[in-house]
C-alpha cells in the first residue's frame, strides 16, 4: 500500500506527540492492528493501550496496514456489534429515565 502525503501534513505532524492528547479521551477504545504493518508499527498501538484508561488491543497476525477482505469483515462485524450494544444500552437508559 503506497500513500502519498503532502509537505504540510509532514510539517504539522513531525513534532506532534499523540500520547499527550489521547489520554484526554476516557471512553472505551478498541484497536485492531496488523503485526506486519510497515506504515505504523504495532508498537505504537501497544503504547496507546497503556495510555488509554479503557482499551482493548488486538494485534492481528499476518496483516498489514490495510486489512485483507476476511479480516476486514471480521473487524467490521466486531465494531458493528459493539455499536449495536451501545445503541441497546442507550435505549434501555432512555426507557428507565423517561
């Protein structure tokens, strides 16, 4: 996978420390990362998992930066189920606190 980025992106991001900002988010975090990712090494996600208060990290064997079809479908299914669970919880809270 080849990605072209412009000079502005590089100059804006070169000194940016994401770990100083992500800890401001206190909600649940789910990270999927391929162990063969050559664009963003999975060690970055491992560090993020340490910074977030409520994080689940899954390193996916033999996957790159962009997931292949089968893995993409599995990750999509997990994310959809998680979102559905949030919607169900929201509906329950709305029923209880009418």
